[in-house]
C-alpha cells in the first residue's frame, strides 16, 4: 500500500509539472555565492604520467558515483525481470527524477519506453536497459557539437558562471589545451570584483605561457574587455578567452553587464563573442538547471562546460541541461588534472555510465 502511494505521488508530480511547461522565472534558485579558491593551481595537481589510465577509464572512474546512484538503481530494478510492465516504468520514472535527469527529460524518456512497451519491444530487463541507454544517447547527440575555434580569427570565447563552479580553473585548463595545440592565446581578467580573481588567472597564464590583460580590482569589466580585444587584434592571437564576474545580485544586473560586454566585444571584433560558454558545477544538481535557465535568458549561452563530475552522484544533470535547453555540452571535467577537462563525447559518456 505504501509503495502504491509513493508511485501515485510521483505520477501526480510528473503530470503536474509536465503540464505546466517551463518553470516560471520566479522559481529560479539564487546562484550560490561560494568563492572560488584563489592562488595558483596546486603543484603537481594537473600533471599525469603518460603511463596512467586512459581517459575512458578515468571517465568511468569519475562517473562511478553517478553510475552507482543512477544505473545501479536501474539495474537493481530491471535486471533479471522476465516481463516489463507499467509498474516497472513507473518505478523507473522515480529513479530518473531523483537522479537529476530532470522532469522534462524523464517524461520524454518514459513516454518513449511506453511506446516501445506497446510495440512489445521490451521483452525483459536487458531490453529495457538497452532502450533507455539508446534514448539517453539520442538526446545527447541531438544537440552535440564540438567547439570549432578555427572558424574565426581571433576567436573570442566568453566564459560565464557563478562563483565557485570552477570557472577560472576551467579557463586555465582551456588555455593549456589550446596552447598545447599550437594556438596563440590571450586571457582577459574581466572579473574585477572577486578578490584575487586576476591573480588566480595570471597564475594559470604563467603555467601555460599565456599573457593576461588585467586592470586593478574594481575596474570597469568592459574597459578590460576593450583593452583585451585591442591587444588580441594587434598581437594576432588565435583565441581570446574572457573571464567574467560570477557574483550576480539581480537578473537586471546580469543582463546589463553582459549586454555592455557583448557590445564592446562586437564593436572591436565584428561577430564576436563567437562562443558564450557557461560553466556549471555538476554537484549542484538541479540548481545547475536554474543557473542555465537564468544565464541563457540573460547572456545568450551557446555552450556548456560541466565541472566536478568525478565528485558527485548527480551526473544525470548532463542529460537534463543539454536536452532541456537545447545546448551542446562542450567540455566535462572528471578530475583535477589538466587533461581531465575533455571534449564531451555523448557515446563515451553513456558507455561509461552503462558499461558493467
């Protein structure tokens, strides 16, 4: 009886939320105000010996908590079942919702499985597991694309996100990746409000051999951006990466600041910024969805970088953010090492989750 009441609660919850469409703006959770760690990256933190495990193995290890919390529960539900019925799908629905797949995506996944069940395609638990994996992969592939920094010169990458998500560290790792490929990179320290933000960016710049354009703390971010754009053109760099402030007091402040930065960049480098990359902390779960909604409305996000996937059981947020907002996940971070920030590959991601 208790189990039936629980199922009924989730069914009612899903029906109610799915029927209302997109959540209202006033439902957005305020972004966290945690401060990013300052100073240089820890000595040796980003280095890995060549003899270490391949990235796919590290990806599997990094996603272990998500795998245990999501796929482990799914396996406990379906494997060994000789028959799949509506009750099984209702229990699966609960698992997906509580694993940060998101209500909208969960509803679509369950409807797809219900259609397969109606066509008698879900013979047993193994068939259900394979169908779910295929449906998740299809939704990730639908919006996937790799960032092409060769499309413009200089290519301007505007990086946004609240404090504490690993934004500046992600910029440092991207600078290292790009320079490793022979690109000439310039960084702009336009986060002039957070204490030591420019110093942290400079520490990464030094390790990557990359110059940083900065002003004094509290300066106008748009002035930093203006100087950085001028320098990027004059020095003929390949990629300009712009860091921005992460502490947002109101949506109006965010919109106005971003509009100003966009105007300055576009005036100095026509067509720029070419990518507005939102950095999200996967460990924040559904709060990352709220941040994605806020930033997409205010800042014209074109891509996502998800950090800290190795320390959370909420990796399902990758599916939720990409599918709900129709945005490509460009990069994922599954560790502290520089080479643990990688291009997102939907096939590798789903294989790492579902592989035994």
